């Protein structure tokens, strides 16, 4: 049981390049989330999904897109990377209404030059 | 808007020196308050969920308590392996916010041997 996994672990992009971060969970969770963590800012929600085929905006969605084509996967895309998107990105999943704790992946450290 | 404030930002203790971390929150209606532990370079690890004022939960040297305005994470006789950043988050009831967590910025705890 791997829990929540994220690919890749590290990435360096140039301004304007695009990339996709992959999150996978094997706990059959309905809900999945993407956060970014910056020094002095705490974890901030980018987008989330409450089920396969659904997505919704979080606190800081601009510059990002997401897709949830399969229940176990949640993809985060950057179409045109900017230096302000340099951050550590965490994916999380949770089971449902009475099972609220979110389980986090190990993170992806992204640097945009 | 939901808000979470954690204090102190950093705390340095000697091994065996008990102390408490504070999490003050403002939320329209509290569904749950969560404590996480985060080690450097890793994702947050779930510790506790508290649902109502007066509730307490314990795990090894950690004890979390909840009032209507704040939560405390008490650390009794800490060991160096308790060194980490401790994150507090709230989940509000109702509508589209039903699944989202709002995080504080965390308290960096260092326990010296």
C-alpha cells in the first residue's frame, strides 16, 4: 500500500515552459487536492476534486489546470510556468464525509528560472 | 474567511522540557480541527482530528485539546525525534468549503538533547 505518490520529485523549468505533475493514490479515496507550500505562507489549496471527472478551484488557482480522469489520479498542469510558481507542491487525498483526514504525498520541488 | 494563526513561529526546547503550541482559529462553523507533523523535505503526516470544544486526544508524548477559539498541542517530556514543524488546519461546515482545509503557517519545534 503506497498511499499517495507524486511524480516527479524535483523539476527545474524555464519561464514559459509547461509541465504536468502526477499524483496517484491507492486508497480508493474520493477526494484529492493540490497544495503549494511557500516559506512564510503555509499550505495553500490550488485545486481540488470531489470525485472522478470533477474539479474545483481552491484559494490560488491562477496559472494552473487540473484533471481527474481516473479516480486514483489527479494531474496538475502548468501551461506557461512563471518564477512565481517556484514552490513545493503537495498532493493529498481523503476518503469522505466522516473520514476527513487528508493523506499527503512526499511533494514535488519545482523551480522556475 | 477562515483563518488560522499558530504561535509561536519557532520553539526551542531542551529534552524533557514540556511545553505547548497554540492554534487560534476563526471559522464560520467548525467541522474539524486537524494537527499534522511535517519533517523537512517530506509531506505532512496526520496526527489528530478534534471535532468539538472540550475534546482531547493523545498520542505518545502529544496531547491535543480544543476550545471554541483555539487548540493546544501539549508536548510532554519531548525527545529530539519530536523535532518537526507542527501544522494546524481547520475544516468548515457547509457548501463548497466542506472538504477544504485552511492551514496555519506552522510552528517549528526543535528539541535539543
